[in-house]
C-alpha cells in the first residue's frame, strides 16, 4: 500500500517517507499532494550514484506539478524505443523514403505478383489492400513483392513499416510479411497452428536458413499483455509491423509493432560480438508478403495494406555510372519508326541473381540528314522487343547491364520522355548534333529491375520516327546509374 501524504509537511518528513535507506534509493511508492514546494538536497561523495526505482521493478517515475520543477545537476534519461533509430540516434522529422507502396485505385504496379496452383492476388476495392489467397491445392502459393530492392547505405538505420491483417490461423497455411526475399531478410509469420514467429533469414551458408523465434521466446516484449508495454497482440485485427536494422554485416535487428503512437519492440537480434559471420548476406531487399499451403487444407487468405522503407540519418543514392552508344548509325526510311538501341539488366551478375536498380540518366540522339521524333520507353520484358538476329552485348564485365542495337520492332511499354531532333545538316546550314534528351524524372517508374527469379529484366529503349521526307541515319548514346 502506498503512503498517501495529504498535508503540508516539512522536507525531512518527506525524505523519511520517500527514502529507502537499506537500498540507497528514493522510493516512488509515496504519493505527495497539496504541497507548495519541497527541496531535497543529497550530499554525496563524487562519483556516487543514487537510483530512482519503483517497487514493481519497472523503473518508471511520473512527476506531476502545477508549477515548474527545477533540476540542478546532470539528468540521464533512457529514450523510448520509438525515439531512437537502429544506431541509437534520435529520430528526426526528415527521413528519406526509399519506397512507399499503397493500393488505392487497384494493385500497386510496383509489385511483382507470383502465384502457383490456383492462388490469387486481388485488389479489395474500398479497403485499399491486396488480398492474397490460396486454394485447397497443397502446393498453392502467392507472393506479392516489390520490384524494387531497396538500397541500404552503410552507417544508416533502415526502417520498414508494414500494415497487414493475417486473420484467424488456418491449419497448414503459413502467412508472412516483412522485408525479405527467397534468400535473406526479416519477416513476421503466422503458421497453421496459430504460432506467431519473428524470423531472420540468411544466405550466409549458400542456401537460405531461417532462424525462427516463436512469440513465447521474444526477448523484449512478448506482446501478450504480460510485457512492460501491456500490449496484447490480436492477430485477427489489422497490425502495423516495424523492422529496423543496422547492417554493416554485423549490427542489430529490432522487430515489433507500432500501436497508439508507440513503438513496441518485441524481439532483437544482435550480431556483433555474437556471430562469426554476417547475419545475412544482402541488406538490399524488397518488401514482400506471401501465403503458402504446407499440407492438406481448405486454403486461407491475408491482406497486405500499405508499406514504406525509410533510410534514417540521411541518404545519397550512390552508384556507378556507365554509358554506351550504338556501334553504328541505323538507317531510318522516311516515315519509319525503329527501336534504335535498348539496355537491360543481365540475368546474373558475377554468378549471383542481378538485383541492381538501374536509373536512366542522359540520352543523346543524333540524326545525320532528316528530322526525327524520339521516345524513351520502358518495356516490361524481353518479349516486348522484336526482330534482329544478334545477341545482347555486355557493356563491361563490371557492369550489370547489356545492350542491343539490332531490334526492328517493339510492343507495349510506358513512354517516359521524348521530343524532336533536327538533322545535323538542314537546308545547307550546319546545325550541329542534337542536344541531350531531357533527363527522365526520378519518379517511381524511372528504373528498371529484374523479375521475380532474375530471368527477364525490364528494358529501356530509344525509339525514333523519321518525320522527314528523306531517309536518315540515327545514332543514340545512353548513360545510366547502377545502384547496389
């Protein structure tokens, strides 16, 4: 029972009430009210520490005052989990967003959908989410994954926030959401018997290995109402998962839930001074959610709602710039349209799946004797480019890109930029080479990446149309940045 002090008392009596002499600390089980002012002076030798703790061990002290409270000396505080990033730097209001994804008018086109054995991924109108569902086929599976592998910058905290609903567990159906792919990552999981796991996936051994931590073993807060937060996770309701990590190969990983404006840390993995090798082999990963059957079942479903990936502490999109020009000018008849040159990602880069991000920079167009219009087009796959008898040529052994300058046609795609180019010689007056094309924006569409299993890259292609009455020869030079 707390001591309740309701009258105006002198300071010595208050100190006797509030000081726990055997443990050399101030008690906080005494409630003091209706007092004008109290001055507590502690005369201790240099270097002595006096702790303030509650009797229940939570180390939590509330101080309420109608007026001001003056503190003289050093005050050391421990900030809450949500106020610090993965490197223990105070979070500020200017994070850099690497990717943001939401389903407002349909499924976000920045996702890759992979489904087998009857599984589906469908937009839920008016609920702003993607619903992943499996059938009764024991191998039914659906993966909803961003095209973008988010670039990690060493020394920066990487934060992921993902909203979802797993709903009630279904026998032999596993549901996952997080920051991961087939080889590496961190994710939250519900398995068919209802167990909730936080999982760290690593490809350090040359094959994926999952370190699975069930809710009963979460080392910070089990989120079952018994932890310091009092938070009781109801997995049948919408949840907001947070993941933040240091990489540098060996840092820490924190996983938990954002609730009522607070970050509730559930579990922490610590690599440095604990592991012999890096805790995962690639920090550049996509947002992903998936559902899969693991045995006989009627099938299940889950909702993926909204996600973001944020670099904290500043970010510069570092990469390596490359350039290539078509080896020879291409002939373009009057009125004809031709894909002059295209670039794509190699399927493999130094024996690994090619998970680079390629952003187009400058595009230079040249026409020697006729006026042309041009377009910069992003194609979804190699089948969209047709004709020609050659093969794709590597730009350089250290580049993840290859080019092709023999195509004769294309289909589909999104036009990112374009314009007009005057001939180098016009009416006998030398006009010089055409100026650089406008740089495409850094908006969500201005990048190309590989597909789900790194076998069919997206493509940038420069298409020219001869708008003159005579034939001309056209050349193209492209410059881009490879980010990884």
